């Protein structure tokens, strides 16, 4: 369930545009950012037509200062452009877990193989996992 940050119209999410989702360590949830504003928070999110982004300069700053900052996340749509194809069936797996650690990797990687991962048609972000189709 996505909890809108405020009822102000500026915080309305435009589902026709992509969002940037990142792990909010202070609130222990996912933050959903669009147009430079954090518009909502959620514990579970399904994104479509996604890409994994890591800001190189932000990563280097983390490594240098040994202090976390928001520099990586998932970009995608909250609503699938073609609803008839918008399915995530937990029974249909296998799904692959991806992870990101700025001290070990330059990109998101598949957890089991450490193979870099840049894109996925579907990404499911849960409280403790990031799963890709």
C-alpha cells in the first residue's frame, strides 16, 4: 500500500511518468520520488519497465566519507502502460533477488551470482527484498 505524503496537489503522483524509488533508512520503508519531490512512502511496491540507477559521484562520496546518502535506486512506472500485461504472480517464479552495496559494487547485482543488473520489466520491492522478473 502506498501512503501519500500529503494531500497537497503537488504531491499527487503522475502515473504516466516514471518515479525514482529508494530505500529510506530513517523511516525503514521505500520513498517514492517524482519531479524532485518525495511524494509517498511504501513498504511494498511493484514497478514496471524499470532500470537500476547508481550515481557515481554519490557512490564515491559514500566510500570517501563512510557515510550513507541517497545515490541509488530503481526508476520505473507505478502503473503498467498495458494493464493486460501487468501481472506479478508469486507462484510463477523463479524471481531473482538483486542487491546493492556501494562498498562492494558499482551497480545493482544479482544476489546469488553478483552479476550486474541494469534493467527489468518488473521489479517488486518488499520490506526486505528487491525481486526482478
